[in-house]
C-alpha cells in the first residue's frame, strides 16, 4: 500500500473535558440512563488508550477488565482479570505496534453498553510485514460512572 496516507484513526490523542480513559474507562453520556453519546472522541480515546497500553505495558490493561470479563484471543478463551492479563503478557512476542484502520461503535444494550469493532494492522518484534487483525469489545457500565471491557475478541486475518 505504498503512497497511502496513515489512517486518521491511528493513535491520536484528542483532548476533551467530558471524555477520558484511565484506569477505568469513562465515556460521556447524553442522558444518565438512556442514549449514549458515542462520539468519535470517546471511541478514539478508548481505542488509543487500549492499544498504546497494549503496545507498551500489557499488564497495565488490568484496570479495564473485571472478574467476569472474557477474552478470546485467536482460539484461546479466558475469563477474569488474572487470566486475561496472564494471557496477554504471555503472548509470544515482545514488541508490538497496532495501527488502527477502521473503528465503529454502537449502543449494545438498554443498560448503556457499547459495542466497539476495530480493524487494523500490527507489527510484532522485528517483522517488516504487518498482519491484519480485527478486535471487538463490549463495554459495560460499572455502576460508578465508568465502563469496563466485558467481552474482548481478537482475531488475526490471514490471506486466503
């Protein structure tokens, strides 16, 4: 893809007073218990925080998960903060860099959940050829004004 400009969604930091992430995810709501304002800023902030932390300190993602959270990474599924962080920190590569290509989100439940779908490319260790991936997150409110990752599904996309 020579000559293609970088994705406008690639790891950008967007300042916004009402939307922030860390260590738990907080997103702006239009109305306390109804429609979510799923702004481009809130989607970008979550994805930016997640991949920047994944790329630099996978153990730092622990605050985004709960004991009933679930991760499917390729063909392996785990549940709970400990299992998820153990899986992420034991992946067979040291360095990784995610590049987001597309990002979509929509409300996922009447309780205020958000479904986030990401596609992109990643480079691991000293590889020169990026691999394509897709990742889906279901974010749920934790009752204290924050969100956590309830479901996380990651898949590499292999050429046919």
